[in-house]
C-alpha cells in the first residue's frame, strides 16, 4: 500500500493535468447542448441535417458582418455564427465559414470588399448609431457569399422590408432583426442545397396566349430564373405536351383565351405531378390606356374559369381598391404640374405569414388586382398567401377607371372589406376537369405520344395569383428597373423595392422543394417580454439569489474546506 501511496503522491498532478487537457480537447471537438425553447431555436431541422451530411464538395461561407455595429446587428452576427457553427458540427470540414470586414482585402486583388460589393450589385443599409461623440453613419452589407470553387451564391442575411409609409423606410425594428434570425437556417441551407446540386431544375414559361416576352420580363428571367434554373418556353397551342422535366410551368399574364386542347395539356400536366405558378389578370386594365384618359376594365375571356374552379379557386371579374396603395403622378390642377398621389387601384398587398412562401415577407406591390374566392373542393387544402389591407373594397365590371377620381378624397366608409384574398396556394390530390368527358379527339391527342389520360393527380400543389403585373418590371428610357419598383418614384426619396421578387422566389422554392427545407423556413422566433409588474415585485428576491447565493456558496465551501483540513491535520 505504501508503494501505491508513494506513486499517487508523485503522479496525481500530471494525471490531473492530462485528464484536464483531454477533457478540453474533447470539448473542442465534440459539442452538444440541450434546447429547451418551445420553437427549437437552437436545433437544426431534420432536412437541414440530412442535407449537410450529404455534402460532397467543401463549401465556404464568407459573412460580411464583422465590425463595430449597433447592438442589434451584433446580435444578428452572433446568431449567424451560432447557426454556422451548428452546420459545421454536422458537416465537419465540408463547411467552413469566415467573418469579414468591409475593409478586408479581396484575396489576390488588392481591392477591399467595400469597393467590390457595390460593383457586384449588392444592396447596403445605412445605419445611424449613437456614440460618445454623437451620431455616426455606418454602411453595412448584411450578406454572405456561399461558394464551392465553381459557383457562388449570395445570401441576404437581413433585408429591410418594404413599408407602406415611405417615412419609415429607414427605420429598422427589433422585430425585423428577430425575423432575420429566424430565417438564417433556411437561407444558408437553401444556398448550400442549390450550390451542391448536380443538375439544375427546369422551369417552363408558357407563351402563345399573349404572355409578355419583352423587356418587362427582364428581371424575372435574368435575375430570378436563369441564375438558378434552366428556362424553356412552351406553347400549348403548337407543342404536343408539356414535358415532365418541367418542375414548374409559369403562366404569366395571358391576354388571349385558351383553347380546350391547350387547357387539356395544362390539366394533364398537373395530373402527372407538374406544378403550376399562375399570375392571371382576368380583366383588361392597363396603365398605358389610363394615361390617355379613361379605361374601361373588361373581361379578357381567358377560358380558364372552369379549370381553376375545378382545382378550388375562382378569379372574380372585379378590381380591388385599397387605401393602402402605391403612388402615381396626377395633374391635379390641370396646369401641367404633376403631383404624386395615392392610387387606390395599385394596392400594397400584405401577407398573413402563414406559410414558408410568405413567412416574414414584406409588402408586395400590385396593379389592377382581381379578388379570389376559394371553392370547397374535396381533398384540396387552400392557403391564402397575399391579401389586401384591412381597408379595401372591390368594384365589379364593367368598371370605368379615370385619373379624375383622384381629384376628390376617397370615401373611406366604402373601404370596409378587410384582407381580400389575391393569391392562394392549393395543395392535395387534384381531379381532372376532363374526367368522364374526354372526347375521342382529346383521347387521340393524348395517346398519340404514348401517354394515357390521368383522371386524378397524386399529392401536388400550385399557386394562383390574380395579378399578372406582380412579376413584371417597369422600363425607364428603354432600361429595365428592378421588379416591384414604382417607375414614378424610382431614384427619389419615396423609392423603395417591394417584396415582389422575394414572393416569386419563395413560390418557386416551395413548389420545387428539392430538399424539403420548408420546415426550416417555417421556424419562428418568439420574443418573450418580461412581465414588468412581476419584475418589480420579485426584483429583490432574484438579486439576492444571483448575487448573495454565489457568495454564500463560496463561504460555505471555504468553511467546509478549512474544517476538513483542520480535522485531518489535528489527527
């Protein structure tokens, strides 16, 4: 026993140090924590974990949130670091991330990121923060770049939401920052998913029925579709059938009626699992005509009513007017002096934030929008994605629209219809419009190419929007401007990009849904405010627990230690 006691006396310190070093090394390699939040804020969703485990090529993420920013953005940077560390825990060395300052030099160029990021077209935010010397102005690019050596995908960590009142456009709220934190997992997982995929999804764009293909589709095609998808046009009037390779078929603002043969192709595409993303103006009402005087809005007779009704929606032959609206210039006094005034036919649309498509979505700008009714259809779930404000109304056709309406104040009492639906998501098993009514000619056109008639789809989904202008951009002096921008306020203090582009991108992501990341997108962070009355009542108790209890424990430990030491050496 004396030998063991001698060894123990000599070796206990090195052994203790070895154990301590081993524990620290293990803690640096393997991490684990318990998430007690109701919304599982600190737990990655299962689809995200699956995606990260299947990464084949290393992915690097550069985050541009390094700097002496106000507390809100410091917290956002900290949350970004936390979520990326969680990614690294799952993916290992296949995910690397760095935080960079705008003053850092781009490797191999000698140019700072402060010069490079604006040249790449990224939007910045002007921050006003309080310092000892007073107020200071800061420029922040709340973005990240995700790249794998071949491609680079930008991630917008924080984006100022469009607001109905331009005077609030530069005000950043804690709710907006909180919403940005809630979407971090989805945004980075979505970027990694897109950069890691081996093939790009194919999106079809319908033509042949008066759909726009001019410069007013530039932003849609060049800045939304082409960077992430392969895009092909499809004419249902001349081409035999919609290819099954199309993940989504977009139907944007058709101006001419669809034949039964064309509708059959759309119907069978849906029955076979194809997704539809439709932006339809039922009424013919255009801004160009309004500038010439009065406009009579009339039905385009698109011959889509029965098809959409079968799927569960009806686009009504009316126009939505809203007190929450965009601006147009009007010659109020008739002297050639134009003034920007609210135009009730250009509603600023809201989202209920009840689906990954419209989660944390800002306002969306609409033009001559129709209302939508949902129809009770067995097996089809309807989710309203966009609505009017609480102060809206509808006018039926034939509707006469005149700029002279702005010569008088709107009768607010008439704007008593709240949250009129204008965009709907349909999900479920769709029944064919032509079930039990297929003619021999229709059947021949289907079987001619080796296909068979499908009476009902499997689980499928589509998005129907009753405004074709949502996806189009305006043009100034022959040059396209970003989607959602008002051409009459563009470049002025009143200019602000609405969330049209985000809405369309979210629709595409949800319909294609390659890695089922909707669970990550639907996360919501709950801001739990302290009960001020309870805080005041229990203030002294918690001060005593947090300050006095630790001191008491230290004193108690010291007393016990001295007592044991005295007892041992006294013997």
